[in-house]
C-alpha cells in the first residue's frame, strides 16, 4: 500500500545533500529496498529516509560520516543476527562501513522479512 503523505522527492532531496560517492551508496540502498517493496511509501521520518508499508514503518536508512545506517527494527536485526555478525549492530541499527561493499542481497532479504512481518 502506497503512503500518500509524502512523495519520493523528499528522499531525493535528502540524498542530494551528500557527496557523490555517498549519494551512489544511498541510492543503492534505496533501490535494494524498492526492489522488495515496490509499493511502499517513501517519506522522511526522524529526519531520515523511511519506507512505510501498510501505514507502518518498514525500514529506514541514513548517511553518516563513516557508514550508512540501516534501521530494520530490532526484529530485523535478530532474524539476521548471524549474517550481520561482521557489522556493528545495536538494538535496531546496522552500520555498513563507507569503505566496504554494501551487502545488497542482505538488505533485500531483511526488507522482504520486514514486509512479511508487517
């Protein structure tokens, strides 16, 4: 179900604030999420890009100086704990280092899990 509250333009604006290499990485994360949740709404929530599914938060992502934060909720972290072992994680956050290849397949699997859960 599409979130009609905001358009994807707000995420475009967020991404454009960053240097080119970070923009590319953010767009890869966004495309990975979209590929598994093509009907999800896009908005800014808590100041960061957010995908909503059936009116609920699905996943968030954000750029930081040393990493990209991916926020799939505590349940998303727990369900993929073994695959996330090599990354810095906390209750609902995964930090993908800026100097490493993004785990696009893992982002897709976590997003698909969150859709089923939501």
